[in-house]
C-alpha cells in the first residue's frame, strides 16, 4: 500500500475562490456550544442503557438508547429521520438517515456519515462524530445545494461495521458520488510526544491535528479538504493521506477501521476524518472516554472542515472521482 501525506496547502487547487467562500460561509455557522451539548446528550443517553458485553472484545456495548435519542434530536431541528432496520445473524442494526434533497442533481448523493453505537458511553468515539452530523443537518437544511446530502448514522460499527456494510449492500444502486466519514473527531493534545503512528508511517509529534484519509478515487476531495483547512473561521491542522481501497494486506488494517471501509471497497470516493484514536488518546475504548476529555476548540475546527467539504462537494456537479 502506498500512502502519500500531503501538505495542508497543495499545488493543485480544485476549488475556486468563490467555491471556497461559499463553503466557508456555511461552516462559519458551526456552534461550538451546540456540538458540546450534543455530545453530552448522546453520552447521557448511552448511560441509560444496560450494556451488552460483546465477545471477543469483552467490552460493554450500547446502541439502542442512542438511536432513539438521535431521532429525537433531529426532530428538534424540524427534520424527520428514517430508521432503517436490518435484523440478520442475531444482530439488529438501526441506521438513522436524514435526506436533504439537491436542487439540480438530486439523484447524485453526497454522504456524510458517522456511527452512533459505543463501547462504554463513548464521548469522543463516537458521540463527537454524531454531534457533527447534527450540526451539519441544522446548517444544510437552511442552504441550497445541487446534489442531495444524505446524513447517515451507522449502527454496530464497533462490532464489525455491520450497519455500514448492510447500508452499502442495500443501497448499491444509489448514485453515491462521495462519502465523508467521521470517527472520533474531538480529542487533541498539545504537548510534544503525544502522537504516535501506525508501524511504518510518520505523523507529527504533537497530537493537535486531524487526519483526512482518502482512497484513490477521492484524491480530488482530499485535496479540497487540504485547501479548505486553512481558510476556515478556525483553521485546522490536517494531515491528508491516500490509502488502499482494499484491505487485503496486513499494512492496510489501520486504514479500514471505520465505516468508510465498505465504501472504499465499492470504489466510492471517500474521505475519512479522525483524531487517530488510540494513536493519541489514552481513553480510547475505556470508561474514561468522557465529555471532560473533549477539546471543544479542536472539535469545532474539525466540524467546520467536514461541513465545508461536504457543502463544496454537494454544490458542484462535476465528477468527483473515478468510479467503477
């Protein structure tokens, strides 16, 4: 597998100044207090559910209370969420979907995704990603965009990506032009020596950046992400990397650990945002992944970046990347 790390500003600039301005204007509406409140609401909802200890992980898993609370939170925004259920092999999965139709290319779908199931009560992993979904839904519902934006919260990511695997299987005929996936996006540290990296790869020493990992068909969206990062109301340090679509080799495992994996395997252009979880956070997959460990300023910058990128992708009609 070849991974190419790009600078925050790349020689290729796929977005015009006008497109950047429009995307940044939408991202400027991100409310840091709303993000933190949404994380707290989801954590509290998870805490009401009796967990199931799932083997081989041996950790307490929760998902049903979070599903119900998320639907309610969308309703509070005036949005009707569809709960798409599948019950297979003893696993009931409930994906939550909000659709914001496009104006001129409504059959073309830009996906914004995260997972809502958790180990323990999961503040960073992944109530932080769900909070961005809610902010995106609030902001995008007040905008016009050429393509349809579909916001999907997947169930059972933690137990084998079941929700996303079933979604991409059942929606194989949909015209997904791009997917932006998030998993743990609000934890940062600011001292030297706080960041590690997968074996064979190099990352900055200070854990105050986000990673935007893309497959080859999403090289253009990845460059869009790099281009937008410095133009945000609160600029984001982002390391952009290109990874392998498949997961056939030992070195690819760390790059397929979330719900973008099924999209990549299908050849859909996809960018995955993360704070790198266990490569910086001592709280990853523990009971100490609590709201008090969240970095609100960092989470706000990631939210601005993700929302700007999705809006830019949904506002254009040119091909995003190469698809089969």
